[in-house]
């Protein structure tokens, strides 16, 4: 999807429809000819948990597109009214039934391979707090993987980058 395809059709301030031939400025924004407000393309913000247990990482097999059937982290988009850490914990609970406790932010990963748009995934190292990971409507299965035994088909949207970064790090002391 090109940036032009993702541009808003209407002004977010006054609701006026943008002319079809209104080009973005040099910073990627478009100025509303009606009220002067500027609309910019924004990166999506995702949050993920890297849940570690006995030196292994929790991965989920995705049940939905994009990346259906691929293995990824418990992850999702951050809502406009929540901190990324809360989104990561929320998504983990929704996607696999596990309550995670955040330890620290371990990385930010830019992605441009998601058909829903480009973004940044914030990955948090976590430990299980309560619950047992299980399949849900968003994950057909859950499994802990050792560093040397990761599945071949990793989901994109920055998840593959975060998983491979975790794999390359020295194991944390248990």
C-alpha cells in the first residue's frame, strides 16, 4: 500500500473532503484547504511481550491474517488511550490467557511488512504472573521455544525482529 493510499480522505478537524489531487507536503502532511489543519501519516504503535520461562520464549501460532499460521509474540496495537506497557499485558491476556508481569523494555522495531500499515513494535521482557498459555480465537496454539529451536515461519510486524533479537542475546539468569 502506498502512502497516498493511506492518506485520509477527509480532514480530521472540520470533516471537509480533501481534493483528490491534493499532494502531501515535503514532510508527508496535507493541509486542509477549508480550515488549514494538517494531517500527517502516522506509524502504528504495537506492543508485544517476550515471556520467558526456563530460558524459553512463548510464541503463538496466529489464527488471523496477516501472517495467519505463522508463529509470533503475544502482541497487538496500542489503543489511543493506553500506555504501551498496558497494551502489551492486555494483548497477552486476550491472545493466550496469560497474565504477564513486565520487567523492562527490550527494544523498538520498525516494520513495513504489514498490509495494515507501517509501524513500530515495542517489545517488553516479561515473566508469567498467573494463568497458563492456551489457544484462543487469536492463537491456534501456544508453545515455549528454546533459543536454538525456533520455528521457521515467524510473523512480521516487528515480531520476527524482536524474536531474533531475543534469540541472539545471552540467556537471562533465572
